C-alpha cells in the first residue's frame, strides 16, 4: 500500500459519513443544492406597530424579531396615527389607552392579521369586529395576577386604616402633634366580610391574601368556583349580587368589563350596601357608575372607596378628589417591572406563534364561545 493510502481512505470514510449522498454517487454540487433547497425560505419580518413605550428589554427583543415600529416618546397615538398604522401593519400591539373599535378595525388594511394586546383586559378592543374581519386577538393573562392582587390588598387596607391620610400628616412641614389615643382611628379588617365580584384568577389571588388577613371570603360570579378552590378559600358563593352587597364590609371589584358588567354597581346596588362598607376597584372604572358612587359617598350610603381605575381615564370625577375616605391610584395594578416585562414576553410569544402559523397561546375567543 502506498504510504499515503491509509490516510486517504480515512479521509474518504469521514467524507462519506458527513455527506452520505456523495457516497451514493451524487455530486458535491448536488448535495449543496439539496441542502439549500431543504432550508426554510426566510420570510420577511412582519411589520409590528406598538402603540406605547414598553420596557426596554421587550422593545429590544421585538426589534430583533420583527420589523417593529416603536413609540419611543410614549405619547398616546392619535386616531389618525392609529388609522395609518392599521392600514399598513401586520400586527398591532395596543394597550388599554387605545380604542380599537369597529370603525378603526374596518379601516384596517388586508395586512392586519393580529391584534396582540399588551394587557389582560380587552375591553379596549371590539373583539367581535376583529373576528368578523378575520383578525386574531390575543391578550396577556396570568402574569399580572399577583401584582394586581397585591395592589387590591393595599387598597383594602389603605381605606379602612386611613393609610394615605396618615401619610399626609408627616410631610416636610411636619404637622404631627404627637400620639393620641383617639386620633387616626380607622376600622379593623380582621374578622370582616369581603365580597369579591368576579372570582377569576385575580379574584382568587385577592381572596388568598384576604384570607391570610383574617377576612371571611364571599364572592359573586357567573358560576360557582371549582369546589377545591371554594374549600381552599373557605369561600361562600352568592348567586345574588344584591344579597351579597347588602351583607359585606368590603366589596372588591375583580371582574372584566363587558357589556354585561357595565355599571354593574349602579345607584340602586350601591344603596344596598351597608353605610359602614368600603368599595375597592382595581378592575375597570366602567363597572361602577362613578357619578352614583360620588353621590353614595356624599350621602353617607357607603363609608369610602379605594379606586385604581376610573370610568373616563385619565379623567377623574372631581367629586372623588380631596376626600379623606377615598384613596385614588392612577391605574397601576400591574405596574411592576416584572409584570410589564412578562406581559411584553407574552405579546412576543403570541406574535411569534401566529407568524409561524401556529395558534397563539392567548387567543381571545368570541364573547359567546
Ligand atoms: C394594564 C390592566 O396595565 O391588563 C390589564 O387589563 O388593567 C392593566 O394592568 C393595562 O391594561 C395595559 O394595557
């Protein structure tokens, strides 16, 4: 054998292992062509329009993955700007501050195929109109549950225990005259009854916290919760919202805003509540008739309110302002870097699955589904 023969055979064997088709006689060029043909054809990146500034880490990833139009200034897009966006983009990423109604959806171009909402609630979107145009709608459930429940609990504590009122006493021009046995007395929450309207994910997370604070859990929902959950929370189901309202010390609104829950708490229902009862809302302002709520507080029909959401955001009924028994927060239930980042991640997963031709995990189904 030639001195190099053994080496050449080893190289040929290696090549055969690497390029099996060559060993069957196909030319090297053919092999390369086959490889190229079997590679997925890279499709152009979809145009994704994001209506508000999102956490940097989310925006960076979106720019890597998609042809992304960002709103760096974070000024809410005008109606005209939204119309121009939907006429062009393949995916729209709106937030609670954008009204994606039937009129806007009907102005969308044929390209628009997905509305990937940055938020769990989709009352800002006419989902039926989107479906009628063959546009898929997704949202971002789960990831904001715990943070929203924390903020709800903060309001459940803040109103009866006069937390913001107390915090205003010690400011730079310290007004505090010193401790007194009868000053800043609020009301105990331990042992009181909490009535939760809407026992979904957030309602249950609120119930878990409230139970640990010694509140007894009552709830109203379209259907009773799973028996295992009722047992865990020692929760009492009220089929009648009216009857529940009349017996609660604190009422927490945790249901979505739909046509069925618009003004669910109207003047008549607010009158059913005990005059010592408080109301907390971290869901949507539209669920409570805000004018009726102001009147109920004025007339002493309820003892106070803790509100994170309002009927006409960002406007707040002036009658709610400057009251010691009303704590107001600017829609910040999910405002943690963790929630907002995970909401962004969900948006990205929904878009990617959709673009890849798969069903996005957080599809919003038609209302009557
Ligand atoms: C979000 C919310 O901040 O997700 C929701 O439904 O209410 C908020 O926590 C807001 O909707 C983002 O669009």
